[in-house]
C-alpha cells in the first residue's frame, strides 16, 4: 500500500479502514531505513499514526504543519514523496534528519532545536488571517519541549489571537489504560464537536445576565472536565483544550481532528503516544533506541564493546565525578542532555548535586549564576549549538557579574549527521567578544582534562570546547592538575612557516609541518591569547597560519591578527577554518576534508598561498 502513496493527496484517497495497514507499512519503512542508516528511531515510531491522521484530515501543504525539534518527522518524509530517498537519510547529499524548507514544500518550517513550533505556527496562522487565506497552522510539540519558556511565551500570545491555530501536545511520557482510553476518546470527540462548542458558547452568553448562575455553571464545567483531563492550565492561556486521547488510535484521532477543523480560535489537542511504538525493543528501551547507529532489527542493539579510545564526552564525565569528589561545592547542570553530555555516572554518584532543568537553556545559565552567587561552583554541560540559546543570560547574568561558571561545550566544530543546526561552529566567535570570559580549546584527551581543571580553578566564567567523538587516543590521566591560563606551548620548531593550531586541528597541523618543516604552536586558549608567543612567532617566521574548527569570521584567527595589528606588525597571515556558510550533514571526516581542514587540505591551502614553501 505504501508504494502507491507519493503524496498526502494519494493518502486522502484511501478509505479510513485502510489507514491502520498504511500506518503499519510506514512503521516498517522507518525501522528498515533507520536500522541501515542510523538516526532517530523511538520518537519516529511513536508518531506514525499521528502523522497519518494529520495528512489525512488536513489539506497539506496548504495547511501548515510545524514539527517541533523535527526528530520525529521520518513518517512525514515517507508520506510526502521522499520514501525512495530514505536510504540516504543523514548522509552527505541525502535527506536531512530534520525538516528543511528547501527539501520539500511539506516542510513548512526548519526545525532541530526544541520549543519553536508554536511561535512559528502562530506566525503562519496570523499571516493567513492577515492575507485573507483560510488555512490551518498546526504545531506538533512534545512534552519535553513544553518545558521551555518559549513555548509558553507563544501560547500566551496565541491565546489572544483569533486565528486557525492548532497545538498538538504529543505526550509520550505517559500511557493510557484501555478503559481510560475509551472514555477519553468519547470525551475528546464530544468536546471537539460543534454541538458541544456551540452549546458552551450559547450557555455562557445566556447565563452572563445571571452572574450567580454563570459562575455556578463555570465551576461545574471546570470540575467535570478536571476529573478526567488537565484542561485548566491550557484554557487559562485562551485555548480550547481537547483530550487526552490515544495517539495511536486512528479511530480516535481522525474524528477528533475533523471536528477541530471547524472550531474557531486556538485549539489545544493533547495526545498520548508511546516512544518506540510497534517495535518491542524500542518500547522497552526508548532511551537507547532514541538515536541508534546501524543495527539488525531482528536482533536489536548489540552491547557495544569498550571503545579503543574514550570520547571527549566520557572524559568530561569522568573528570566531573573526580572533581566533585574533591570539591563539595561542585554542582552539575544540564538542559535535558544527561546522556548526550556524559553525566549519567555523575547523576548516579552525586544525585543531590545533579540538576536537569529540562529543555530550558536560558534558565540553566541563570540558575547556574544564582548558584555561583552563593559560593557554589556550577559546571554547565551543554552543546555548543545550544549555548547560543542562552546568549543573553551568558552575557548579563554570568559574565557581567564575573561569576565562576564553567561551560563544558560538547559538539564543538562539525558534528556530522545532525548537520548545520547542531554544529558548534560559532562558539569561539560569540564567546571571545564577551568581557571576563575565557575560552579553552583542548587538542586531545589529556589536554581536555587539564583545561577543564584549569577552568574550574578560575574565579570567572570559562568555556571549554571539545568535539563530538574521540580524539587521537592520548591517555587522559586521572589527576586534577592545571596549566597556566592563556599560555600556549610550542610543539615543533621549524623555519619560515608557523602554524598556530586551536583545538584538535593540532594533529593534522603536525602532519603538515613534517612535510613543510614548519613550527607548530598548540595555542590551547582562544581567549586569553598568548600574545607573547604570537609576537615571537611573527618576528621569527615569514608566514603565519591559524587553524580552527570553527568559523573563520571573528574567530581565533581573527584574534591573532588583532594581536599583530595592535603591535603594528605587518605579516602575511592565512586564516583557515569553517567558511561563511552553513555546512550540511554528512560523515564528519568527509566534511572536514571538503572544508580543506584535513592534513591534505591544509597543506594545499598553504602551498597555494606560498608556493615557494614546498
């Protein structure tokens, strides 16, 4: 059946009784493809029926669907003409793992970070009203994403707008037992029906002339609904609350959505789904099946053998536990990224000092600032790309008050399959311009631990940036030693050419230096810079190269040029790093090579600038 569906228009030609079979086909298609490519699995298996129902009831793409985060849109991609391209998912030149406006007209808004859907959908709904167009805007948001303030800011705004907005809360942290599910199905269809809506509206208008009776009726309505649904909070925002209903029951979803289409004003539909639905192994272990690599669906995930080299994430996690054991002031904070940031062991060993604040990066940073004000030592484990969401708090609440908060920035540089939305390409540029802020760029595993300890020892904010995955395999050690703040180290002495390397690009720089007999400096810090070493290298070498796995514009290389300019030194400098464009998804090594940031690419760029160095 799925092979006959090339667009939602084909889907809408089916009989309703055929939809469960189609949903089964879609679920199998997701499982087959993710097991071959890797990607998000549990969340996508959980949204199959909801996706089928939305495209069946609404006239997409005329009606707009905005998927929050977007890591649950594989069924949506399959049903919107991209089924045959699913084997290219998250690969170089292939389908994105998230919605992309330039990939399909059905991807109405590009997402990958959470809690933006209601704001975007509201904008679309208001635009339709302003343009005199009759179409719906639907935001599909998960219960995790509802922890962010932005979602509630949007709801607060939406509640006063008379537009065709539907917010669907995809709640996958609960389950519905069959009796409750049947009851909720009945209530949901009743409350979304025209009779209920009209009666409710007429009753309010009639009874307003008799205030005691109106208040009594209002209390009765809230009490009756409150016994079975958590309606009050959402209705206080101005939404008509419907649900909760079983998000895997098409006989419940479709009539409810069809009724909602005819209601006026902002609507809020609460659906209950189960992560991993339909694949037993993912149902039982939705966390590990959230974003698996390749696997055999018949066998499931095989316990990974101990990696030959520890990842930077694991090095951070071990350091965090060791430092917490040594200093009772340490507290660890994460915005809903315990596993991704390597904090599982810390949570287990120090539960009273571990804080997961939910998907609320702004709050995480100001919360850390409050802790620091009272003498504690907060360590905020956060992806580089997610720190961008708390930039104002970073400046005003942490840096302006010069508070000793350590930011452990995972996923610095290019991240591979997740693409541009998750790349940590801008942290050096956006951090080095902030007063009181220091930025460390460890080159390997041992240096990561050294610079984390050094950052923790400071009495001001420090960010330590490190990439996803493993380094070169240097033994990290077990101690808590520190190094000098803002001091570089010369790793190789050469002639004529000097390469200043920031972070893990030190190692390809050393390979190039062997061929070109160049001096190599491990800069370690993007701020404060070791101006003494920079000026010494400028005085003793003809050519200078800076290397960073971050944006060239306003980055570490620009900072080196600023130091030289301030000393009135005119020298030929080649800044190498990420270009002024968004780098798409693909294998990280291939992406770095395409940007000319592997050893071969670095050598080629140097020789193109200075041909006589070869």
